[in-house]
């Protein structure tokens, strides 16, 4: 990704308290030299800034961790203080959705030209648009980002907040074509958690099982994992660091 270090426009501002200062250092500032701004939007009054960031430092950490950060900065321009919210997410559409839910206009948080890969087809564009536009309906259970040169793909497991929802468990699968620098994104639906995990394990073992189709859901992804839903096992094959 071409380097585009984020400008947080915090000159002359201080964190609203010591806890916020410590959290901002721990989650954002410590990796500031490795962050790339893929998209950003600032309100005219400078009270709010929204960022989709790629954290290059993650590629050297725990394999499979999300590499994107959605960041919402809130400034008190009179008191010259700031606070923030952030979420680590695997897909740009999920980061955009998280920011839109916090007041960012959808039309203002599109990825900059040349940032990341381009959608390979209309199905990918339609699914990404739905993910950024819909309301809170799914929670993120887990994800795995594989950035190894021979298998660039991201797998995401979601669960509907409504336990009675049909095809409650959804898998998103993004695959990157390094030759054309494009990507496809597909969605599969599962009735039970075990069915989703069976697919997850088969996929990462290299069996090449297709995603089962499911009707589109009508709302978007909430950031936190659902209580009571177990984590799937780590992929048996993944990137080497």
C-alpha cells in the first residue's frame, strides 16, 4: 500500500483524561509510523474525524489478526481536549460501516484511489455496499487475515444478534488476485454454529468447499463478539511470519 501517514490534527489538544491518553498511546499512537490512512473524513467544525487505517505492524504480530482500524476522534475545540473510539476489523466495508454508525456520512468515507485492491465484479460491489449501509444486525465472532503471497484472503465469521434469524451464522470470504490487484467478496449462510465451523475447518484445510448461499441479511455488523458463542479453532494452515 502506498504510504499515507494519517494526520490526526491534534496539535494543541490533550486527551480529556489520563486514561484516554494511555489508551490512545496503546491502541493508536504506538503504531503511528505503521499506519496508512485508507480513508478519512473531517467535519467542518473539526469536532469529529473518521479514519479507516491499515496497521502494517499487525503483519509481524499474531497471525490472522485484523489489520484495519476504524477510528473516530472527537475533539472539544473550546477546551482543546479529545477522546476517541476505535475498533479493529478485518474488512474495509466493516470499518466503514462502524464509522457510518457513529455519524460519518457514507459518501465521505470511501477508500482513496489506489488504496488496496479493487472489486473484481458486481457481486463484490453489491455485498460491500450492503455491509456499509445496513443497520446493526450481526456481531463479529472472529476473523482470519491471511496475507501470505500465495494465499491472500480474509475469512470472517458473523452471528446474527437475533437468535431466531434464519441462517444466523454468516461467513464472508474475500480473495485477492495479486496479478490483477482485485478482490472478490462472497457471503455464505449457516443455520448452526457447528455447520459454520465445519465449513471453516474444511476451507482452511484446503478442501476447497464452496460457500452455501443464503438470502441477504438486512442489517450491518456490530463490533463486539456475542456472549455465549464459542470461538472457532485457529486455521490449521495459515501465513508464516
